[in-house]
C-alpha cells in the first residue's frame, strides 16, 4: 500500500493512492489493449507465413485492421494523457 510522503508530481499535483491507482489501472488497460493488437497482427503474420492468402485477406479486409489502427491511436492518446498527469508541464 502506498504511504503518503507529501510527494507531488511536477505542477504540484499530490501523488495520492487514488492518483497512483488511477494511472496504474489505466496503464494495465492499455497493456491489455496492446496485447490484443499484437495477437491480431500475430495471426495475420502466421496466416501469411503459411501461405493462407484467403485467411490473411479476410483478417485485413474484414474491418479488423481499422480496429487495430483505432486501438493504436487510442493507446497513444491515453499514454499521452497519463504522461501529462505525471508531468503536467512537459
């Protein structure tokens, strides 16, 4: 459990247990989202390596690739928000 030692991040925001929990929870969600993106891309690479053109095309053109792009953009945005929380003046 986090013990408060009058610690603040840049910008004077107090580092409380809630602050740490909020940010660590969000980082865990982003990690899980990145894992899903990785597994999707891994499936495409596997099917391509096997020469499964139909399966590869299906995964790419069924809307999954758009979802990957959206997920990566979401991960980037949320990581920037967490960075801004930790170092608001950077």
